[in-house]
């Protein structure tokens, strides 16, 4: 599988597209020069409200809405962190050594928030969920600093190894190795990508993470409460850190500054991968060049097509996302049960793709086409679980209910991706909406394939003069020539048609319609 990262840098935003075998899989947007309250940011906050009924506090971290911190997110070493924080801000001349920090009584899993915190208390917190809709950021007081091969846990102890590393001999090697090189006063979680890595590479990264912690404490000592003390690395670098693999063939960037930043980061984590980073200099927009714009417009609307002519309707409410599966007008099998099963299986592939592409989280309700056979229902459930195995977000899938609904919960750490794909109608001047113009020729080609299946070759297609001029562009490489070679359809100019209207005719001039077949 070929993976590419396309980075579009604009004055106010960086858009990052991940493709696999040229198909868009993820799209991320990151605001520039603004407070992002991104996952991983660490803040020096102040308690604003204590909510005993929720067993939680609201913390001021500088966002318009107070951030939420639940008792269970304090962590067992919270009192030790508070003691360390007091020591750090009382003596700004030096960074307190974590290994010399006295261990305070642990915070139990069952307790009351008012016994630990009160209004006005200051504390260090880390964002675990970005602000979503009307909710402020979600916080944790268990601080961590993520690297490519490991996660550093300050003021903790012990070494944990990812469960995805299956070989017991490798798990044991990594645990012993990290335990022998890590400084006292720090815990480490070994990530899956550390499997089979050499000690020199792991030791270098561990030292860098410890330096980042020390730099964060030095920054803290210069700050007053309610301020950012450590910013998570940019979304671009974060995606590279978490997803870089041998399947990455290129990272295309259209900004020299970000290009150099990525190269420098790869120098630290994977020097052999520097050569895949390329600076894009062409005049054509980078997302247009790599077909990202078209895929966004086809894949991020309310209606999304999938194999065999079926389509999904995706709607968002305050509480959940709903996905309705529709078969369209094409019938694959005479047997209704088999027809529904095949459409549902094809829909499952596109649904999983959409969850990842839009980064949909929270509760997702899927209304599949009704199936009566228990065997088909189980096969669809197993198929969904298999497809979701590759999803990095935590999730849970329930079997189909008696109403034919499937329920999924998926980890939500940032708002779902939303792209406006509808365009202002050039005829009514904005009173209505039309489908994106870039998709029009794709729709025509789908119609041609359908018409050829039923009527054969030799048809004529009449188009508005503007559209006709567009499909004739390029002569040898024109759409007009391509369609004739592939479908045997001759394209004809017709001034009586509306801008985006099409009309097929047979060789005798008889008008044909899609609905008649």
C-alpha cells in the first residue's frame, strides 16, 4: 500500500491530507497563529467551579468556556504533581529534580473532588479532547509527553509496553532496555512502533523527551496561572510521528518553512525518510494536483455514493451521527434478501472510510437495509468489526438490533471534519444550491455507463454550449474523444438545454431516459 501526505499551507490554515493508494483517507485542518487548545497542550490553569454532583471541576485555561476535569482524570499521583508544582513556582532559579520529589499519598479511584480541589487552586492540566460544539476542552492531570517510539510520564514510575507487540521475547527486551536507560522519577509507555528498534535510537528519543519536560518546567516558572506552558507539536508533525511507516512514499509540502520543519523532525526520528519529503513549487494548487479537492467534494457531502449505485445519507445532530443506507434504483439480484445483503456489505466499506475521513466520533447510528436472515446479519456485523480493526481511534460496535440498526461508539478528541461542498447556483445567484460543478462530468460518465448497458453504443448526448466547450477542450485528450472511444457516445451541442441539463438520444433521434430502464 502506497501512503502519501499532502500538506497545503495557507496564511490562516494548514490542511493535511493523508492518501492510501491515491484515495483520500484523512483530512485535518489546523488554524495558524491562534489558540488551538489542541490535544496534548499543557496549561497552567486555575479551578473556577467545583461541581460535587458531577464529581468534577471546571478549570480556566484561557478558553471562552471553562475546561472540564473529572475526578477520575486526576490520576493517582495528583498530590505529588501538586507538590512538585508548588516547589517549581516557589523557586524559579532551578528545575526541581523529579527523582528527588517526595511521594505524596495517592488519589484513590473512589473519592470526592471537593476533598482534593477547591476554587482558586492552581494546577497543571493537559488537553485530551478539543472543544467540540458548545463544550470546552476535556482535561487530564496525568501529564504525558508523546514521542514516536514512547510516551514519557513525568513523576511516575515503571515501564509499560503496548499490547499490540505480541512477541513475548520482544516485550521483555523492550521493558528491560527502557528500565535500564530511563531516569528515575519518570515512567515510560513503549509504543508499537518501537518493536525491534535499537537501544541507541530509543535512548536518543528518551533524552529528547526528558529535555522537553525540563523546558516545559522552565517555561512554567516564568508564567502566571491561566497560560499555555507546553504546546503539542503541530498537527502535521503529529500525524507524521504517529503514522510514518515504510509504506510512506512521499510527503508533499507547498511551504518552505513547514518543509524544513518536517525535514528537521525526520532527521531526529527517521533519517532514512528525509528523501521522501518534497517541496511542491508548481502554480496549480497542491490539492488540485493530487486530486484532493475533487475527493473532498465527492466524499464529504451529506449524500455519498458507494459501489453498485448505492448511497449514504449522513446527518449530524447534537447527540449523534446518523447514517442511512440506500440501494438506489439498480438491482443486483432478483432475490430481495441477497440484494439487501450485498448492498449492506458494500455500504459497510464506505461507512468505515467515512468515519475515518471525517473523524466522526461519539455515538453513530447506522440504518442498514432490512435483512431477515440471521446469518446475513452476523456476517455484516463481523465484516464491520474486521474493517474497523484498522481504525486507530478506540471504538465499540454492537450487533444489529431488531430494528436493523447498528450502534457504534468511536473516540472523539476533536470536532468532526466539515467541508462545504455545495456551490452557489450561477442561475439564481445564491437563492438555491447546486451540486459541485467539478462532479458534473463524473455524473455524466456514470450515466453513459448505465445507458450503454441498456441501449448499447452509438448514442448521442446533447449538452449546453458551455459544457460542450469544456468537454471538447484538449482535442486528443478531450473528454469528448475519451467518451466516444470508451462508450461510443457522440457529444452534441444543444442551445435549448439548461446549463447542467443532459439529454441522451438513440441513433434514430429518439430521446432516452434513465428512468425508463
